[in-house]
């Protein structure tokens, strides 16, 4: 972890932007230590700020689309995190899913890439599309058509972009062996 006192100006600007974004959208889980040092994907971004800035800008752009409700986004992110077995991503988005009221049995199934029987129509369409994207190759036409019918053109597009962002995040977390903090201690 990089101490904020050691940032160069580019890192400082990225840190400030990430902290502002985290404050508005990532408050359900731990993103820094007690000294303000970033953890998770944000720490990696600060170590490699040119890529980190691009990744952060893409994350903000995909979230700004605003076509998908929070529960659908969490279904997608949990499936991606489970597919890649990305410890920090699973940790973070289990916390978010719990905050939006998702039952633990559903969360467990999603990170296991098993389709829960109690999904709403929009969550079900998202699950199918995400699982198809994680499997590789083009999305089968009926899955795409159902996603568009259920989520709208913009929602289906946002879902594709969301999967891409979180697949990148998961790969980054796994590539740099980023652990999840302990749920009990937050450390």
C-alpha cells in the first residue's frame, strides 16, 4: 500500500478522485486502512496510475449510464466475481448485496454461478447474460433478445460494459493477489 504522503501529483489527483467516488458509491465495504492507504483495486490503481486512471474513468462512465437498478448490477457483479474467484470483489459485493437486502442463500448461489430460483425477471435475464459472457464467445441470440426485452437496449448495453469492467477488476485483483479484508475485524 502506498502512503498518501508519498504520492506524486498524478497519484494524488487519482486518489482524490477515487476517494470522492468511493464516498458516494462504495460505502458498504472497506476501501482503505485506518491511515487512508487504499486497499483492493484502488491500491493497484495507485501503483500503476496511468492504467488505474483509465480503469477508474471507465468504471465511472459505465455506472453513469444508470439504466440498471442496484439489485441487477449486484447479481451481475457477484456472478463475475464468483466466476473469477476474486476474493476482494466477492467480499465487497457480498456486502453491497446484503445492504440492498439480498438473502444470503441467493448471494451464495450467485457467487457459485448457480441461478437462484427466486430471481425477478430483470435479475434472471441479467444472470443468463452474465453467465454467457463469462463463458466466452458471443452471447446467444435468445439470451441477448431477452436481455433487451427485459432491461431495454441501454440496460443490456450497460450490462455488457459492467461485466467487462468487473472482469478487468477481478483479473487485476487476482493478478496482484489482492486479498479480502477479514469481515470480523475489517483488516
